[in-house]
C-alpha cells in the first residue's frame, strides 16, 4: 500500500470522517460510531466519535490514539491516524507487539467541524475530566484577567492592549498562560471553560475506554494536539498524574525529552480536569502510560489572540459574515498548518511515537518493572 501523506490530512471534519471510515472499512475493520444526539456540523452534517480497533481484542496491552480532543486541532490528529492505517511499518510493529490499537477519531467533532477548540457548550474537554461531585476550585487568577482576555469588542480597544501589557510587565507571559489555560469553571463565556457536568464527549470516551481497556493489563495512550511550542516540533508531554514512576516509564518508552507540566519543563501549564482522568476512572487498576504529543504552529501570542478573537465571536453571534470568516480562518491557521513540510514533520514524529509506544508495551509485557 502506498502512503500518500498529503492526501491523508483533511480539509474539513466531514472529509476527515469520510476518509477515516472508508479506510477502516477497506481494511476490513469494524467502525463503532457514536453519533452526537443533537448537535450538527457547520454544514448540517452528522457529528460522531468514530472508533476502530486494530489488532487483538484480547491482548494484554492496548495502545489508544485520540484525535480532536480540542476540535480544530483534529486536522493534524486525523491526518496522522489515517496515514498510520496505510503505513506498512505500523502494521509490522503492531504484529510484533501483540497489542491492540484503538483509534478514537474526533473526540470533539463539533469543534472540529465548526472550527472551535471548545465543544458545543464552550467546554474545553481537556479540562472537563474532573470529579463533579466536588465543588470546583476557584481559579482566582483567571477571574482577574477574564475581562482583559475576552473583551467586549474585537479588535479590542487600545486600553485593553495596555492593560494586558501592564499585566505581562508585572507577571510575565508564563503566568498569564497559567492563569488562562489551567482551566476555570466560573465563566461559561470564557476561555478554557471546564464546564459544570461531564460533556457528551467525556461520557463517550470513558465508555469506550472502559469497554476496550478495563480487562487489559496495560494501556498506552497518545493524545494528538497542536498549538503549543516551536513550529513543527512535537513536544512529548506526560499525560498522567504527578508520579515519578510514571514519568520514568514514559521516558523509557519515548526518551529523556518527555516533559512534565508538574516540574515546569513543559510548555503546558498545570491543568485541572485533564483527559488522563478518563483512563483512571474507566480502567481502575490498569497501568496507563499517557502522552500528549503537542505540535507547534505559531508563536504563543498569535495562538492566544486567535483564541481570544474566536471566543469574542462566540459571545457575539450576530457578527457579520466577513468578520466571522476571518476569525474562523485565523483560528484554523493557529492550530493547523497546511504546508506539506509541516504535515511531514508532524506525521514523522507521530509515527515514531506510536512505534515507540508499541515497543514500550511489548517490553513492559516481557520485562515488567
């Protein structure tokens, strides 16, 4: 089978889903589709989380590959998933590893289709996996900057830029990023909103993980993201609790350059309600080694302002079509680079990480530490 890398990366959610499902069926794989009960796509299309299991359903080990946790980031993740399905080296490695591989396509199909990072309820899914029986911890730092980062007009007036400049001069960009992106549950019209209940995608993902993973001994999970870090570079970020043994295992699998949000080595702030909690909840007692693979696109300030503009647009739905298109295009560009050189860098690193994960699962099975 010839790998046509450029063709694997989609132009729309609908096109991505069509290609993913078609490729799976050509390979004789069953497609498990979870159709959204009420939301529709940007062109009225059906929205779904599509799941395909490749390899053994009874193996002790399972590798989970998720795309589109943050909808608009799904272009890159879907492209990697589709390319892997056609890559002979992946098939060879899977056969040697004696593992199952679970492709979960478009965890946030609404955001993928509508060019949103958040879902249909403005919820950031990677902040939504928390214990909702407990009161959320107030994000005081976000409350302070919310009026600045989500202004009432766009472009924001000069005094808004001055106020943000004063904040940066006092605290620095890293503190602003942490205040904004760690997650918050007080402002439903704000950025990185965690929600007040499990989102639809949350419940579907936990169900998928429970059914396919609860009987395994070990799970590897690679969650594909874009938007942070240097252009085209895939930062390998630990996706799991703050555990020294877990970090050491991830570095054995993927290399010493695995970063952690807990020790300030990562471009990511410390998150609340992160996705790894889905595996903890759905597969208790199963050893899980999670990795977020984060591919850089544009400088952080450009990505940040694209998110601000898009949130303003959501809060002002009667905006004219020309402005709407410009804001949406800006957000798409902030999370997806259409150049073949970027796609090649992304897939090359994603493929390497997948092969490393399969080897790690195999080694963990043969010589558990």
